[in-house]
C-alpha cells in the first residue's frame, strides 16, 4: 500500500484556507472560536464548516487547532466545541492539553501538537498507545532522531518544513507570561524573542549593545523532503496562521511543486488529496515574508541561525549597492526591481533599515526617502509589488479535479456520465425526441467543444467519449444543460462519498515514560492531572501560569545558543573560540534582564530571570 504524503498549510481564515487548498495543500489547519495558540486567528464554526466542505471536494482535510492549555472553568466549553467541530465534519483536532483525552469525546481523530514535548521515541510511543493518531514532532529534531522515533512506532509523523521558528522548545517558553500577562501557552505570545537586547558578561561589560539576540531565521527544508520522507515524515507543515495571502499561496505552491517532483519518481508514495493545480506565477520562498533561511537542526548543528539585525522580513537578495547618484541608488541587478518594491538593507549605523522604491530612472533606483548608504551595502527586496499583485489575484492558482465525460444515445434520448479521477460517478439523462443531423458532417466536434467547458466548477474535462448509434442532432443548449447538471451532481457525490477517518477513544493506563512532571508539562487542570495519574505519574507540578515565582524562574530552554552564534562554543568551536566569555552572560531589554545558562552535554541553553541563583558547571 502506498504511503500518502501531505502538504499541510495554515489557514488564518476561510478565504486563506480556500486559497491554500487551491494552491495544492492536502490539508489545512485552522483556529476555531477559542483555545487556539494564535488568539488573533479565530474562526466561527460556520466558517470552518464551509472550509470543510470546500476541502473535502478535493479529498483534502481540515484540522482544527485546540492547542492551548486549559483551565478548569474552560473544560466544558472546550468539550462542547469539540462536539460541534465533529458534527460539521472536521477531520482532526491538534491538541496540547491531555485533558482532552479525558473528556467525553466523539470519535474524532486527535493529533498531538508540537507543544506537547514530542522529542523522543518513548514519549511519542506513549501518545500513540493513548489513542493519538498523529504526532507533530519538535522542530529541533535531526534526521537520525526522527528515524529513531519512526522505528519505535507506526503513528503518523508531522514536521514543520517552512516558516517562522520558535526559538524555544515549543510549549516551554514562558518569557511572555513572565514579562507580563500574556501566556504563549494560552495563545497570546508577546514575542519577547524578537526584541532587541544588550549582551552583558559577568564583569558587567556590554559585549553587544543593541541586537535581536534571540531572533532566528526562518525554516526552509524544501530540499530535504526526500530525506524526511525516508526518515518517516508523512506530513509537511507550513507555519503561518498569522501570515498574509501571498505568503500562504507562495509557500504552499512552492512545496507542492517540490513534493510532486518527488512523487512522480517514487511509486511507493502518493499525494494525499485529489486534483491538480494550475499556476499563473512562479513560486519562490524568498519572494514572500522571510528572515533569511536555515535548515535548523535537521542536519545537526552546522551553521549559525540567528537573525540578529532585525526580526522583520529580509526577503530576496538583489545585489550590492554600486554607488549613490543624486537622490537614488545604482544597484546590481536593478532590472529585477519595480516601482513600489520595498528594499531592505543594513544602514551606516549597523541597523536594519529600508525604503520603498518611488521610481526607477535610467537604472537609478529612487526611493521615497533617500538614506545615505556605503558602496557594497547588500540590498534585499522584502516587498515585491508586482509579484504581490500577481499572487493576490484569484486566478493565480486554480485547482481542478480531472473528469471523463461519456455521452451516449438511449432509446428515450441521451445519457451523460461523468467519472472523476477518484472513480466517483454521476449520470444525467435527457428524454428527447431524437433527430438526425441535417448535415452529413459529424455533430461530435461541436458537442465535444461544449462538453469541455467546465467553467467555474472544480473540474477539468480530461477526456470526452461520444457513443452515438447515428449522427444525432443534439441542441447545444441541451449539451450545456446536461454538462452543468452532471458536474453539479458529481460535486454532491464527492461530498457524500467522502470518508472521514474516525477513532473511538478508550481510556488507557499504560505507564507514562516518567513518574514526576515539572512545570514544563503544562498541567493546568484537573482532567490533565487525572490523565497523568492514571498513567502512573506520582508527582505533578502545576503549570508555570499557575505558580510563577517572579524574578526567579527559568523561562526558556532552547537548542539555539548565543555562545555558538558568537563563535565561542567550547564543544564545536574550541580551536577557534579564543578567550572564554566571563559568565554569567545576561540579556537586557529595558528593565527586563535574563541570565543565560549553557548545558553543553545536551547542547541546550537555558534562560532564567535575573534573580535566579544559578550554578555553573565547568565546561569539558
């Protein structure tokens, strides 16, 4: 049996979700009215129902994110919402809080969000045995670790391959709530990681004055799809439920083409949905929002991944500044630029800066506001006006399902049968007094021409067969009517015959991999506590949000490392690092200060609030 491989795209709302399907997504993930980790991307149940119907036409799936941690007073509202989502045909829920597995659930498929600490085989195997049908793996895993998890369990595996990266292990970032009232695990991340910081050493010396020291590049694993499939990934996820339409269409289209090229030459795998997309633009990841790209840790730690200059979009590399002339710039490859484009560069103060192109005259790029720049400054385009206009058009991506039409004469008139690429069939019959064509010339070419006009339906007619016993005359108005009716019926048949995967949940009691849970397990309600206790956990600490100790808490653990970014890693850069840094290193933004602790054995960095008392081990 062939393994289905899926492109999973974000849907901020119904319109963007439909655009993602049109661009080739096999599935979309979307937020509901509440309990999603992006509180600014909520949708009504009615809109999700419309999304479900549109997606199911193409045998694409709709997953709803219910991936915040829940408080006791929210449990019943969450349960009711889940039943509503099941009733409208949602294919699966993406959850973080194990309380959901304790609820009275309909037989809906559950996926474990990346926020559920999905980093090792024992944990993933436990989730699979608890009834989870898919696990969204931690972004920090490398190919060997993914392969090890896949060999331990046959649960479906999903992995992020495109978009913004959370610098922390997902679900374990508490900087936002520690700095105010906004909890990342409750859908309201304040993005403290994208702020500018000072880096101060243990002597009080400022090593770096003003830089976005926790901001990292965006993810691009588009060239790693074959390796990830071989390692066990079945779903490739695009980050971006807060991104714009251009981003969603561009990233989805780009990955669709990449995956299709792989599937064409690998008979053991197949596309996870139906239809094919026709593109009226050339998708390139660097032409929509990005901070520069990294493959993160999928090939282990191989490069610096920080985006220290700015958390804003860097965009597409254009070339170097040759010279300034009058009130404009002479730039390499300026023929790539257009009026209205946005430029990105590092200014003479070493800060990320930009300008918008007003007009281009004789190869001189004239910005709306001229800023002095040194020759050799690298220029990027972070807003491509012409590309944006093209992609935003409704017809920039068009998805169609292949269909074969067969027209036959019957004793009472004519019959038109439609059979789509998945084998679904619809038939319409027209009762007519048959008349022979007045001309000896065959009527077939004209009939075929009109049968081929599938118009705004989700179908494209790939093949037409006419089986007439004589050269019958059939009015074109009747041909068009039969075509419309049979394709309308076929749409209804596809929706009626769509088979949603279901899973009947049964409470389990197999042992959890550990017996003691600290605050990073985010246990915030009585049902989650009951779930873990039944699975053998003896000690359960409250979620950070319920017991925060101001000024003294660990607020993040990350594979990202400031020392490595500075070339001062004693593990990988010992021979070139020079003098050791004096610890503790401190990050400072305004009145907020954080101490950094480096755990070299697991190759992780911890971030603690300023009043925490830390012990530092000698580096090997």
